[in-house]
C-alpha cells in the first residue's frame, strides 16, 4: 500500500470532533478522547498471580465523529511503541446504548460488550469474551484528568464476579 493511500485511510477514519447529531450521547466516551498514561494490574487467570505494567492509551473520534476508537500502546526500549489492543465504541441510536468491540491479537482475546451509564461518573460495559465467559468492564471516577477502569469475569453466568484487572489512567494530552 502506498504512503498516499495510508494517509487517505487515516484522514477518512479519524475525526476532529463528535458528530453534532447526538452530542450528549457522544460525551459518554467522548470525554475520554485524548492520551492517557495507564498503570495496570492484571491477574493471570491460570496462576492467580498479579502482574503490573504501564502503557499509553490513545483515544480518538472516528467515522465522522459517530464512534470512538482507542489503541493501547506498550513502550519499547528504542522509544517507540507496540500496539497491543484496540476497541471500537459506536453509539447505537436504536438501542440507546454503545456497542463495544475489543481486539487483542497477541493474547487472542476478543470481546463484544454493551455500554451504558453507571453511577454518577462511570460507564458500565457488559458482554462476553471469545471463550464464552461473561465480562464486565467498569470505568469509574472519571474526571478531566483521571479515571479508574476495572475488568471482572464471571464463570457462573453472572452469579459472582472476580476482579481480573485494575487500571488507573492519568491524562497526558
């Protein structure tokens, strides 16, 4: 693919702002648009051991401002970044909620969720992983400069939930 075609793709995908068709709905994830430094604690579900890492999380409006996409980037020693995962969030006007699709190829993790408001300052995303387990991802304590994100998994159809990841983000741009 030529450099020019790549440029056209990026220009076609990325939007400067949210659509004006439903601005209040776009603010749910739109307030997260920007660059975030994230400290993550993730549990290895096979061993139960927790691992910590830091990554860069970048979110932007896409598709003429009708959706939001994020990319998780892990820093390399040479100063560059490796793309770890991406999520696309699209507001579904008919459903009155957000559809979320997550892709993390290296770990073989894929998920589809539905996102709604949660408490005063949060977002709740409920769905299913590619292994069939129910998942719940909650953003909480969202401010202009920080947020908390937690991932829960249920092995008993939602009767109980186990925390398997905790992220704290700090806006850097």
